[in-house]
């Protein structure tokens, strides 16, 4: 039974898109990652993806990760949410088509239709659509999105947050974050190259700065570490690996602890 628990894979917007260039896809990287997913030969897979340069600039522009300043913002915010939602779906379509071309059977599960936030935090996610697709042998695919918010109207729901909720409630045996970096990087010190911290613990989280350089509406590397710790607490392995390292994803899907940063359940 345990062997058939799905693996949740989150393809980061940083590896799928060029985050400094508006709505710019990395098609070769996406194609290779799709092939690694298709050829893994491992357990069932749930795929999530970030918004990258298709969603983050708009989310910042329209302040969708923060509360509205006053009621007069409502229409402006509503239009901004609609624009960001449409842009993210452009990327989602590319991901779905590439997964189909790789030989998988992906089915879209838009978070906007199955989740509700309150003050920017997830309060409800219906996981039954994921279970139904998995039960038929397909690959459910969801993404970071702008979703209804009981207090703010609409707000951002990160794919990282969706990933942790799925790990808890599907449940899942492993969560793999695929990024454009090798893992959570240790301070440079005297070395010319920063290496990945191999084991993530609460002490690693405490060592990270609360705010990092470039604004990231999904929490940046600190948010990743919090998600990894939450996944491990729920009983799953959680890793942050580079999607630019050929073969790393397919090996992680087969159960290997590949180069990167990993957090494992207590006692394992």
C-alpha cells in the first residue's frame, strides 16, 4: 500500500520561466522535465507548478498577497486578480501540452475552483478531484493561482501551500520541489561556490533571514523550508532539487535522495 502512495512534484516558476522577463517560458527545460516525469517508472504522480514570470509581477503590482488598503481598491483588485489568473493559465496550458507530448495523461485541477483563502491563508481545499484523476490512472495537474478570499475578495494561493495540503490529506510519501537552484544554499564563507544544505531542520529555518532580496509573493526560500518541514511532520520526505541538473527529478521519483536539500520524517 505504501509503495503506491503518490509523489507530489512542484515544478517551480523559477525553473519553468525566466522570472526577470515577463511571461517568458523555458521550453527546453519544461520539455526535459516532462520527459523525466513520463519515464520515471515510479509511483503515481501529482504535478503542481508555480506561476513564475507569468504571475508574480502582476500579483505584486495588484498587491494580491496583502490585504486591501481600503474598500475603494475592490474593483482595481478584482481586475488585477482576473488579469493574473488569465496569465497563469497561459503557462498552465503550455505545461499540460508538454506533459501530453511526453506521453502522460495530465488533467487540469484549477485551484481557483476548489479552494478558499481567508486573509491570504488557505482554509479549504477539496482534494477529491486529485483522488479521482489518480484513481483513473491519470496525472492531476494544478498550479499556484488567484483564489477567492473570504476577507480580501481574492488572494494568492501558492502551489507550495497546495503541495503541503496534498501531502497531508491524499496522503503522499514524498514531496519534490524542483527549482533553478541546487537546494537551500549554505552561506558562502570562504568558498567560491555555495553548496546545498543536505539536511533541513528547524535550526536551518531559524538561520534564514525573514526577508530576502527580490519580493516573492509565495514566500521565497524561507517559505520552501517551512513547507518542507510541514511535509516531514505529515510523514513524507521533502526535497528541494535543481531542475537544471539532468536526471535529478527522475531519480528522486524513484526514491533516491539526490543532491539537494532534504527533510525527512522524525525517526526516519
